[in-house]
């Protein structure tokens, strides 16, 4: 494997494959990807601060989605809200380890988030995005993608 191919897999990048068509959610997801990528690549001495940045983002991100689901009585809300809670419970355990100097476990958590996000977005978030778009605009969103990498399929 070439050095470039190796580097590409190590970076968590936003792609058009993540676009769901509900702009408030897409904006938040783009920020999520950037923050998780920062967790993966920041220097060890900045890791706890990056974890705190992730925590602030995740509380806001998940909180907003949870609020939308509760306020609109989204049918699959309990499962989706439960998944957010599980991520935050894992975060709390890993954050305690990171504060004690264990950045390796923290980076492992970030890598797991990188693996988790595409499936979460494809299944749970896309259903919520369609639900919210329909409630605000009367139909499903049309999503145009400029590029899709083979890894997005």
C-alpha cells in the first residue's frame, strides 16, 4: 500500500456520501467529522482539549437531534436517542482515561466513531432527515452528490 493510500484511510473526511439533504443536520455532521478527525490527529498534549471540544459538539449535536425527535414524535426516536446516549456513555469512560494520560484509548474511541458514523448517518439520521424535511417542506429531500468514493458505497 502506498504512503498516500495509507494517509487517506487515516483521515476522516467529509464526503458527499454523508449528505442527507436536511441542511441543519448536514452542517452539524460536517462539524462532527472535522472534530473526530481532530481527535485522531491532534498532538497528545492537545488531546484532552480535543475531547472537550468533542463533548461540547456531541452534547449540542445529539441534543438537537433528540429534541427534534421528541418534539415531532419521530417513530424511531427511542432507538436513535439510545444510540446517542451510548456514545456519550462511552465518551465519559474514555474521557476519564484521557485525563489520566491515556491518549491511545481516546484515539481508539475516535477511530470507532469514524467507523460508527457512516452507518448511523445512513440508517438512523437519514430517516430523521427525511422526517424533518417532510415536516418543514412537504416532501423528501433531493440529494445531489458531486463525488462518491468507492468507500462511500
